[in-house]
DNA sequence: CGCAGAAATGTTATCGCGAACAACGCTTGA
DNA sequence: TCAAGCGTTGTTCGCGATAACATTTCTGCG
């Protein structure tokens, strides 16, 4: 069954064993073209006995086709991108395409490097998070000649196609809901965000909508690194110490929101009576919390699905919409009064 | 800067623009061999102007070398594997190797498929989670002729190298610690684990060590799917309803443990006085909980680091240890009495 | 039985790059 | 001035597969 040679097997080895030409072996293994059942079986048998695994490198070079889709995202360690990936995988599973993931750690230069690396494998498409890239990265994407889908965000101009939500609008909507519920003394807690453009846009939309009603954010607090849950806890404590009059806390993601929620409950503070809370993302984690945190679904899975569908469709020559804006819905949970 | 042709660029295009041979361009772009500064700069300039990205497919075929390391893991959506990955990436970053991730969803057939797919790209090494694979998968690994490191687990026989902890031992140690603290009426909560061999082994070690002291697990509960935090909560409620006399709950992972902890605290139950708790993995999340859950670190990052080091070393022809067993440490937290 | 047309199989020419070796040209010292 | 020596650049060939076309072997039907 196994083979112990140093040199790896080729079509030629299989063809010699099965007594047909390399071309026929190739046809059998790719299920393409007419091959009689007898030879097909003989070839499959030989391939299996030898433990032959086709060399896609050579195959790709010869056929000028690579069944890979580059997926470039900032991080795997929060809950958001794995869910996007799962949407992508689900769709691609029914095609012959395969996702390959690259992680950028929110660093533009690393993004550029990862992109270069992936493009050098000539994938069939690129799905990349965000609309902000280095100039070189944009140029590569534009020059690549393959379908490109920028995801998560629609506040900007895409190289090619984009699928996402408007984070500015998400921030605005949340602000409106908060104001409508009667809160006025609002604190914001988020990541240090020079490089997280989507968090920044939410923040901008949020402050903008507040300003329109003459409200200004009373307190801000930013973190970076560490356990988000713990950070949410700490930041909440710090902020309330500084400004006990706050009646609402808007967190830029659910994890720190959850940390804040746990802290407030521990302190015996009335949520949402005394203080209201809201996060962002709609992560699954929230379902296990003592109280349901108000949040806004970022449509992560759906974004992955749509993006993959675009790539798959373009692979088949079909035309597709260039911009797909999804609309997140507020979930009020138990931490944001309704009216 | 950008190029709009349909056909993608080749060395030839760059060579024509810069007026040297393709070989010289190749040398410049790979930083290999002697090239005068004048031509080097001319070539780099041309490549950049054209937006040329080398074709690694052709390069790999010609050089018979691929700088990819296949990393095959069951899931991305829990906290455990991303951390392993981060260890791997960190090490590989200082080499010219690059990880490529494949996900199996804990399904042996999918693992086999993913492995086949990855091997067909002729990577420089394979890092794969677990010691249990289909026979075909084992055969492929053995026949591949490249370094293979099986990770996470050392309770079994590896194809080649392995790095991990003994989950049987981890289960035993936790059992001992629990007994030593005086608990006797113990419940177990975990995943439905026919396919999660490591969870199964922990469970086996756990029951075995209890049995040695004449203790038997009083209640068991298994889940699958859904939000782990919420499941932990539900299962804990169910279990205590069925058997209020329990004085300890051992969870097969920290997420469900955290759900249980939150539930118990809400119910005003004295932890760890009335009921003790422990989980497994040592995930970062725990740091934000109201009380520190007892757990056992799975050495995830370190496993990734060691595995990557082995691959990197073998790439350079160095010999390495075939078995690396790491020893997890119990962290008592606030939910397991000390003696 | 014979021949058209389909089915099955083989042949040849790439694909884009890198390894190995060849050739070039400039410096240097006898 | 010229050969040796070295740094630099070019040529040839092949990596392992597939596309496109060529050829052979079956079929079926008049």
C-alpha cells in the first residue's frame, strides 16, 4: 500500500503499473473524457496501490487553473472571522473551489505581504476583509485579473466587488436607539482603533448621530491586547469610577460588553434601569450570559456566503452585483430599554 | 502601475522591459546568485512598474520545493486551535515556510479529503491534530516522504513525530486533585465525543483515577452543537435538578464550565464550598469571569511552537526528537478548594 | 460484410520557472 | 599584451501535468 521511495510518484509510475498512457491515467483521476470501465478500474487500482497523490502544482501549471480562493482576514482569535469563514466554506463546498486563509493581524504591511504570497499561487479569486489597503495591495488586486470581493464593510470604494454592512450606519442606528430609550449620559468603550477601520466607522457614525441630537459622548476608553472579557470588566470599572453619572455604555464589541455586563451585575447595578448597555457583533457567546446583551448582528455568516457566491459565479462567467449591502438588525436583549 | 491585460505577467515580460534575460530577473527576484546592483535595480524597477507577481506554481515545479506547511485541525471556532496556529505562525515567520490551514470539523472522512488535497500541493511538512486517522490517511502520511507532526495528544502511536500532552493523564490528575480536596459526589459534563478522541481520553483517565479510589461518577451529561456557554448553563441546571447532592462538576471544556459557573453564581450557590467546578483548556476568556474557574492548561501555544520547530528543523536536515510530551499544570482558580 | 461515426486511447507541445552549466567581459599581473 | 580568474549574464533542459489534436478500436446498421 505505502511507498517508501524518496522520489514522489508521478503519473508515469501509475501508467507503467496499469499499462496505459499517462494521459489516460490523468483522465481517469480527473473523471474527464471517455475511459472504459475496465481501464478506469485498473488505473484506480494501481493509483491506490501505489498511494499516488496527484501533483496539483504540475496540474495547475499545465491547465492554468487553480481551484483555490484566497481569503484574507485580520484575525482568527475573535469570534467574528471564523463565522465568515464558515459561510465561505459552506458555499465553496458545493463547487470545486477551496478556501485558503491568510491572517494579517490588522497590519497593512502584513496584509500586503500575505496578499502577494497568495497571489503568487494564482488563486481563482480573492476575498479580503475591509476596503482599506496599501496602495501596492490595491494595485496587485486590480492587476491580478481575478475576481476580488472586499467584505465586511461597504463604506468606501471597492477594487471590484464588495459585500458587507455599513458600520457608519450601524453606529448611527445604535445611537438613535439609545437616545430613543431616553439615555443621555453615554460612555464609549472600544479598541484602540487606528487600524480597525470598521470599529472606527461605527464610532464615527455613533458620535455623529448623537451630535445631531445635541448629545456628546461623556467618556471614552480604549484598550488593546489582553482578554477582551477582562478588559471590558476593567474598563467599565474605571469609567464608572471616573464618571458615576453615566447611564449608558456602548461597547465596540460584544466580548468587552459581556465583561462590562458581568461586572455591573456583580456590583448589583440595575441594568438596564440605572445603566444601559450595548455591544456589537451578535456573537453566539452572548446566549450564555445571565442577561442578554443588546447588540447588532454583523451578518457575518451571510457576508461569507454572499462573497463566496460571487467568486463562484464569476468563476462560471456569470455576472454578479458589485455591491451587496446587508442590513444588520438591532437586538435589544435585556440591557437596552425599549422606548 | 497596474496592468489590465487578461493574461498574467511572466518573467519574460519583466525581462523584456528591463532588457535582461529571464534568468537574471529570476535571480534578482529570489535574491540568489550574483547580480550587479545596476541590473538588480533596473529589474526591480521594471517588476514593480508592471506589478509583476512571480508564479510560484511554475517556480515550485521547477525547483521541486514548496514553502508551505499543511496544518490540519478540527475546528477554528473554539479558542483552542487558533492559539496553536499562533504558535506555529510565530515560529515559521522566521523561516521561509508558511502555514496553510485545513479544517476537518472532527470528521475523519473530511480529514482524509483535506489531507489528500493538501498533499497534492506537495507541502514541506504536515502538522495534523490528533493521532487517530483513517487508514488511508495514515498511509498517505507515511508515503508522503515529508516530515509529519501529530499534535495535541501523545496517547498513541504517531506516524512520525508527535507533540502534545497526555489527555488520559490530564483527566487522572484532575480527578486526583478533586478527590484530594474532599469532593466525592462528582458530575461530568462534556461533548458527545465519539469523534473527539482527546475529550474521550480525558474522560477515561478521569473515571479511571476516580475508580482507583472507589469513586464513581454520579451523573453524566453530554451535548453537541449550540453555544457552549449556554449549553453549560442548561446542562448544569438539568444535572443539579436530577441530582442536587452533587458536590463537584467536571466540565470537558472551559466554555461550558464558564456557563455552569455563571449559572451557579446566579443561583446563589456557594462555589467552591457547596459545589466545586473545573474545566479544561485554560482559555483566556476565563480571566474575565467573576470567579476564576479551575482548569488545566493544554499548552496550546507551546504545542504549536514545538511542532513548527520540528518541521523547520527537518527542513534543514537536522534530526529532532520524535516524541515531545508537555505537562499541563492544574490551575486551581477559585472554584476548586485546595486540600 | 463493410463503413461511418463514436468511443477509447495515444502523441505532441506547452505551462512558467529554476538548476546546471556555458559563455561573456572586465580586471589583474607576469 | 595576453591568459588566468572572477563576477556577471545567458542557454538549455526538464519539473509533472493537461490541452489539443491524432490515431486506433469498437459499434451499429444498411
